[in-house]
């Protein structure tokens, strides 16, 4: 029995994690008809990737490649392949994952189950937009192949379905050709939400990747200090040479809870703003640009044993920035400023998943040190505000949303229930369905 702690360090359970190397081992577990959950590398921030009732089965050992067409970029692989491993294979060949999250310590199966998004949502949509086929194992149907033309309903339910429609075993996905593993990046300082919006709109057509960092402590009305980053892959073939990333530094223990106090958070944000405004443009490798936090192993330990909540929401374009501004203003007035704030404008490409998080609008991701009841009460205020404006939260990041809020934010839940595997359960699902 191992003590499992969520990535946000706010939820701990005594669980056993089982591995499987072959389909037959997994089928044996399913044949017992007992509650279970198959997950990947457990990098969801809350409780969507484990169950405290039943068996936890990891796909990390089920990580084989099946085929890779070097001409077309069509890849077929097992669900346990880590993104870090896939990058090492495909980038030297001139192919890259079409949508990448902010960490490469995730499995391909996990990327499907959470229908991850990235800095290029405005031109590429979600990861699910690039998945051609999924092979599942279900306790009631056995092996199931699903796609946009075969078992379409199960396919849509599985993309963004949090592993609840069965075990994702294999997938076919389309990689994208890249001329270079390096990117040309511009960083633009902005001092208001209006400036951020202008930069977002004018960057949509010419730049593949866009994202903004905010100083959450600087919000005052429409004013906010921020850095808008936009990037494109270099066209220079020489820069295509793939260099292995430097070894990550490791945080060996949980930091004292007093470390991330309000004064330190304020000074860190000011320091980062000044540092980045002095770096207006330059060339960056893909690891530096896409996965900066992966350079610090176990960075979540910086938040101490009480952990942190990452609150990620999306709100519609109309009035959305007003909601974002109000969220940050509430945090400032409650004297609980976020340590990290990231803002992105989602595009119009619809997600293929029935329960996918992204929708056209603005998405804000903010990290708050866990200060107990006061933090939870503040986040409940945010929920009411987001819900009022027809937004929703990202289940992969959530650790405390209640059942009523989830049902209101995801009305497709009632249809989704028709495609649940009878024995696949997670603590998240029990929490948001009040089971």
C-alpha cells in the first residue's frame, strides 16, 4: 500500500497502483468486475486520476510504439507512452505533437482522457482534434475501436472523458511536420487587459503559439502588468538539430509553508515582470518554450505540505475579460494573491469531446497556496462568478468543485453517463456526482 498524494498536494490516499505490460493482464483485472480506474502518470492536480475505492491501474508500462509513418506523420502507439519519450523519437524526424500541454511528463492516454489544450488552440484546437482512432477495453463490451466514423458516441465520450469510458489502450494520431525544433519568440509588455486583448487578436493569424503571463498582484481596474508571448517554429533547417534538454533540478523536500507568503509572491511577480520585459525577442528550444516547469522536478513541493489549488476556468469572449479581472481583484482584496497567473484566448475550433473543457473565450489558470477554509471560500466565489457568465472549470486541475457546480457547467454530463464503463470510477467522479 502506497500513500498517493495528488499533484496539487491537497488530497492524499492510501492506495495501491498496479502496472500492466500486456492486454491480458488488464483484461484479467476487468474480469473481476470490481471498481477500478486506469490512469497514466498521475499528473492531474486533483483527484481525477485515482480512486480510493477499488484498484488503481497505471498504463506507464504499456508504452510500446506500433507504427510511425515517417512520410505522413501518422503514429500508432500504446496509451502509456510518455510525451517526453515521444518527443525524443519524433522531433529529430521533423514531427511534433500537434497540441502539447505545459508538461511532457504526461502519457498519450492521459492527453486523450483530458483532451489537453496548448498555446496554439486558436489554430489547432485541442489534442482530440488530431486523434484518428482509439482502442478501448470496456468491462461490458470488451475491446472497442472507436473513431469519428466508428462508434462515434463512445469516441466523443472518451476524448475528455477522464478515463471513465474504459481503459484507453492504443490510439492513432496525426503528428505535424515542423521545419525546426527551435522557435522564434517575441515577448510584449502590456499594462492593461485592453492591451492584452489587442495583442491576442492581432497575433491570431500570424503566430501559432500565444500565451500571456500576468502579475496577479498588480490588478487595479483594467490595469495589470503582463507579458504577452508569441512564437513560431523557425524555418531554418539547420536549427532542426535536436538537442537533449539539460538535466532537471530536483526539489528534494516540501518547502516550509511560510515560504510563499504574500510579500514573497509580490516580489517574485515584480521580479519576473522586469526580467521578461528586458527580453523582447529571441530563439528558444522547444523544451525551454513549451515545458519551462519541467526543468524543476517536483516543483509542486515549493508550496509546502498544505499544497496549492490551480484554478483554471474558461469564460466566453463577450464580457470574459471582465470576469477575469474580477477574479483577480477578489483574490487581491482577500489578501490571497496568486503565485502564478496565465491567460490565453481560446479560438473557435470546436473540441470533439463530449465533456471537453475548452470553448471559445478566455482561459485563466492561477495557482493559490492552500490556506485552508479561506482559500476554499474564495474559490467558491470564483465558481459562482464563472457559472453566472456561462463558463466552466477544467476537471484535470480541479480538487474541490461540488456536484451542483459541475452539473451546471457540464450539462452534457447526463448524456455522458450513458457511455460510462460500469466499473470505472474515480474520486473526482464520485465527488462531482455526489456518490
